[in-house]
C-alpha cells in the first residue's frame, strides 16, 4: 500500500509497483525529495541493523559473583603480564 500526496491531498492506494517502476518514480523526484527519501531509508535500515546487533549481544543474566570472578581472572592476567 502506498500513500500518494498530490496538491496537498493524501490518498491511499492498494496498487503495487515493481522495483523498476519505483526506481523510475524516484528518478523523477526533485533532488530535495530524493535526499529526504534516502535519509528515511537509511534511518529504517539503521534501526533494523541496530536491533539485530543488540539482539546478538543478548546473554544470560550474570550474577555479581560471576562478574567478580571474571574481573579477578582478567586482573590476574594483567598483573602476570607486568612481571
């Protein structure tokens, strides 16, 4: 579904466009509209990428004890390197 605005009047249509038709329409847009469209696409893509990235970092909940243990391991390794 596409929202089409013409002369300030908004209309909704159920017609589908092929990719080549969409590209053809975009090519006819003024430069300022192309930039705005590009920014919207970039924002949507970035949101999707960020969501995917954040979900990849999800882990089980760590207890304070587990965190402390890991900190001590790293500290010991760093201390051993300094010797």
